[in-house]
């Protein structure tokens, strides 16, 4: 598989995954020009996108959707509850409602409910029979009952939103701090790192930390917490990096080479 995070953060989120002739975008934040430019930057044509899978309807995950679909007409996978939040999609001819697991060509998409303050939120496992990618972001916690599905993936795209101390001492009002820290909020560096120690396996090649807050986190703090937590639990840490809001991650292809 070819995996590229096009953007990740409060300004917008979108991740591209390709397997053979199947090209998928998970979420479509930012704006159409940004998404189009970044796809071309990684040698992909926006008109070749087969599907957009929506995880939830917060604006940072759907802000580019309306313009992009008018230009490119991909299939959109969305739940019935999410559809009620996006009036402009009603009547769209390439709309596919999902609830449980589904296939797009040879890719199996397993859905995992997220815990977030939205009408409906999902995270995903993408499996082509040879490689498995976990896309897990915008959730306040991860239920242990899903560990068996999520463990031993080849790649983890995992939320690591905030450093708890930075958040508590930072400028956000009390109600927003409570929301972020709560069970319907976002994973902290500490929580994300702990969960990853329980999930990674011998075949895990890479961890990409997602949705870092510009106000309440830094790449250095997120990676330091990850390194320290893996050391504490005596788990070998795979190669790790942070996704950014305004630039793509390095391309990971199906031979596990990194380029770009």
C-alpha cells in the first residue's frame, strides 16, 4: 500500500491510501486547492480517487468535501447519522451508506466506533490481506474490546493530540480543556503512547502521530512521550514521526520504502 497523510491538525485532516488501482481519501479537511495540490505533489490525480471515507463531520474533516466532489465525483462512504449533518450531500448520486465493515475492491475496511462529541464517529482498519493500516484519531479513549482487532498492524496512524501539562497551563478556557481531556475529546500523548505499547507487533513498520495541537503540543513532546513509554513497558519502538497541518508526510509505499 501507498500511505500519505496530506494534512493533520485543527486546520484540516486528510489521509491518502492506495492499493493497486484503489485510491481512497480518509476525510477531507483543509480546502480543495490544498488537497488537489498535495495529491499532485505525491504524483496522484484527484480525478482518480475512487472513494472518500468520512470518519465524522467536524469541519476540520469535511471542509473541502463540497468543492472536491463537484470537481471529481468520487464515491463517498458515510453513515446515516453523519449524512444528517451534511445537507449538501443529500441527493449526491455517488453516496454509499456504511454502518459496519465493508469492502472497496480488494480492501477490507473495518470500522471501530470512536468516542467523540459528534453524532457519529468512526475509526478504521484497512487490510489488503498482506498489510494492515490502523487510522485512529479524534477519540477520547480506546475501548479494550477492540485491541484484538487493532493489534499487530503494519502501520499506525494514531492521534496524539496534546501534552496534558501544556493544555492545563495554556490559554484555553476551562470548559474547552475539560472537553479535550474528557471521554469524548482527544487522546493525549500519554494515552496514545500507552495504547500503542499494547497494539504494536513484530511486523509494525511505522507509527505516524496524528492531530497534534499547535497550542497544546509539540512534535518533540509527542515523540519523547512515545519513546519514554515504550522504554517503560519494555516494548521495541518502530520508526515514528509526526504528521503536520500544512505539509504531507513522507510517502510509504507497498515495499515499505520512504521517499519524498
